[in-house]
C-alpha cells in the first residue's frame, strides 16, 4: 500500500474505535503536506508499516515498553507532586512492546528532518552519536529523572524562558474555538472530577493540538478559581497504531499509563487515564516543547544526549529486558543508528512527496 492507501486504512480502523472530528482530520491532512517533519509526526501508522521492511534486523532487537511515536518535539515539562518542574517525554499515546531500537531510530530520523528544515544546526552523524551516548549512559547509571532545579545548562534556561509566560499561555488558550455542546457525558464527568473544587463554573472548548492525535475528540474545561485560571483536558483514548500493524484480533491493550508508572521519572499527578479519556492539567509549566521554544543559545549536543538519557529512563521501566538490551547494544558497531535513521528519513521524504502530489 502507498501512503494514501495506508492513511485511508488507518483512519477507517480509527473510526471503528472512536468518534472522529472530521474538520480536525482535514486539517491534519493539510498540515501533512506542508513539510516532512510534521508529516513524520502525523504518520506513525505508516512508520510501523515501513519499519520491519527497511530495518528487518533492528526489528528483531530486544523488546521493551517503547514510546513508539518518538521525535524531537515529543518532550515537554510538567510539575510533579512536590511542585518541582520536570522535563521528559510528553506523549505516550503510541506506547507498545517494541524493539528498543525503534525509539532511537525514530528520534534520530526526526532529527534528520529537523536539521534538513534548518530548525537545528547539528550534523546528523553527531546527533546520532550524542543520542547513543546519552542512552548508554542512562542505562549504565540506572536512569535519573530530569528535575530542572537540579540541572544546569539548557534545561535551566528553558525553565526560565518566555515559554513560561502565563499571560501568553492563557491568552492562547482563551482563543480556542467556540464552545461545543456535543461534549460526551463521560467526558464531562471526567473533567468535572479533575477541577480543583466541586461545583466550579467552567466553559468547555474543543482544542486542536498535536499532529498524530489530530482527529480525536479533545475537550478543555476552562475556569476561574481563587484569583486565577485553571484548565483540564480530556483527549479520546485510542490503542496504539502498533495494534493495527500487528493485526490484533481482540481489543488491543492500551499501555499509556504502564509506561508512565514504570519510567524513571517524577510523574505528573494530574496525568492519567479515566475510562476512554486521557486526562491532564493544562498550565504554562505543563506543555510540549517545540523546537522554536528551545533557547536561542543552546548546546545541541547536550540536548540530544539528554534526549537519549530520557529514552533510557523510559526503557528502564522494562527491567527484565535491560540486560539483553545492553548486550545487543554492545555487539553493534559502526554508525548503525546513523545509517538506519537516514534510511527511514529518506522513506519518509518519499512518502511526503507522494502525499503532496495527491
């Protein structure tokens, strides 16, 4: 199947499981045509089709509970139960038992596309080397949560940047599309339970965000509480595209919270799964970080090393597999990550050009 056929097949599979927001899906298709990087973010289902064909040997590597849809903009910040600001993987929608190599290759391939678009200046080979160095160090040290108060360098600067401007954040959130009256009853209950006080007056908005999840229902409850604004989000839950790729007959298990709980991190106490919804608090300090939000003066080698360490933090949640992962890494030599990421990035570019031609 080509990219058009695969997309139609995936969206048919998706419609059988959740209510699809058609206008968001049309917007997703439009954004996919704009550039290769957003195309990659939007098409993890296609990656899972190409991965075993292009990287058959890597597809046999030891299995961990992997992020799956990992890329350079799937990182963000949140506040833990003690109010500390943390950084790490931001989205676990596509978590699934997969070869550990898939997260490294997809992250490296996304770096290739970001470098190609001149969003980053680091050379691809150096980005791959930094990712591997960080990942291996993370495994050796048994991981470490990224609590920003404890880290100097680019992470500290990120915490103090304009990204944290509450006025800018709430203005953007208040500019969401008009109120939707089609809020499902279970989503309303979930959002009301998440608010800081029972009986609090709130407004419901439809939110359009992300790329891979565009097309899913996503609702925000916005309220004023004790002198400031608060917001809670509920996003429709969907099994990983890996379940479709593996043609699972029974209803696929969703591993979202398994990965969050097992990872080496101080978790976000507001993040969870309730029924058929992923719920979280929206706040200036709890958001995904785009490349444009990174500090202007930055050590990109260090950024990729830290991303590699964070991948290790997630994979260390699969404790029984780590010895096998270490052995597998030790036997790999040369520039295996560079070569395979380059091949997957090239395949993504070819699909993108096909998509653009319609």
